[in-house]
């Protein structure tokens, strides 16, 4: 078992590859190198993903494939981030209308009153 953290092992794996590495393969190699049991691997995969996501050394280059940020220019890294983390649904969201909220609340009160009568 390596004395390095899982994230540092992942860094070494990606650094030794000339191409980006998909997350599933990356995690499988980390599990193998770190000699992580199958049960532990299931519980550690989520925190590991969060760690590489937050670690500035890594860059998601699309389709859950990871590379080293240092291999890309700032402009390219921004482009990947924009593509990977832009939600098309955000553009379609409507602005909040307080009157609609009031209508919804009135409807809820109306439904509560009706159900109160149904129980009697």
C-alpha cells in the first residue's frame, strides 16, 4: 500500500499518461495501487471524486475524463469548464414572480381546506 493519498496517486497516474484518463479507469488504478478492498472502494469513490473535482491540479475535459490542468492553457481550461459545467436548462429558467408564489400558496390553502372537509 502506498503512503500517498488517493488523490496524489491519481495525479501520478494521469501524469504518466500522455492522454486524459476516464474516471472509472483512474479509480480502478488507484484502488489497485492503494490495495483498497472492494467494500472500501465503494465507500471511498464518492469522496475521491469530490477531491479531484476540487483539487486545482485536475481538469475534467469532458465525459468524465480527467487530465492535468497544467497541460492546458488557461483559455483551454476555461473552455472545458464551460462545456462540462454549463447547464442548458439554466438559460431557460424564468425569473421568480412573487405573484405566482402567492397563487400557489392560495391553492395549497384551498386544498388543505377541502381535505379537512373530506375527513369529517
